C-alpha cells in the first residue's frame, strides 16, 4: 500500500511537471538590440520646448551648489520661426564672470537636451555649442534686480560669443582644487610653525 501511494504521488508530480512545461510560451524574445529610429535628414525639426525647458531646469536644479544665484530660468522657442529664447534672472551683485559661466552652461545644456529629442543634432562639447544653433536662432536675456545685464540674439549659424569650454562643472572642479590646495597650504604652514 505504501508503495502504491508513493507511485501515485510520483505519477502526479510527473504529470504536473509535464503540464507546466507545456504551458511555457512558444516564442523567443529577439536577442539583438532594437534599431534606433532617426528622422529622415530632410524632415523638419520640431522641438518640444516645454520638455526642453523642464529638462534644462532639472539639470540646473542639481547644480545649486555651483549656481546658487539663479532666481529664475525659462526656455521657450518657436519651431516655425526657428527660435530658441532663454530668460534668466539672477541675484544682484553677481560677477560678470559667473553670469558668463552660467550662460555657457545653459547654452550647452539646451544643445544636449535638443540632441535627446532629435538624434540628427550634434551635442555640445568643449569646442562648440552643438548644431541646434545652426538651425535655430538663439536669444538669451539675463536680468538682475530689474536691470538687463545681457540681451543678445544670435542668428541661426552665427557665432555665439561665449566660451564652450567653460561650464559649471569645470568651475566647481577648479574651486574644489583651489580649496584643497589652500587647506593643504594651511596645514603645511601650521605644522611648520609647530
């Protein structure tokens, strides 16, 4: 009797295993990477400026330690007129150099986030601001305490009078290096006097 019970239990287990195995899907997932689709070269460019604004603001919300002086940042544009407009308001008393670093960084971030929307565009790097500015004109306006510091419009394909090799991350690294060197110098002079 015990032998029969064991055989019956074993039989039920085998039937269960076979029925489970037969329930598996009969298709296989493709093993190759999906093809990335890119717009046709002659397709019109169509930026989502709300998304571009949100993406760039998101980048700068993580750089508050580098740019704590930003009051407001807004990006807009027009696909038919092929324009990009940036409005920035900063605290009063900010140095011109800091504002120029901010403008360079914003200009690069716009290009990099435009590239995410359309892979036909080139991203910015340390030598150029990206190809979106070859297609769209670029207007940037910086204000502080009601006073206009910068109000420039660069036509599409025009030379942007900012330095693409400078951005907030470069400045942050330089400041950290200076701080580390100053603290090392202070430690050396303290140990020399003791």
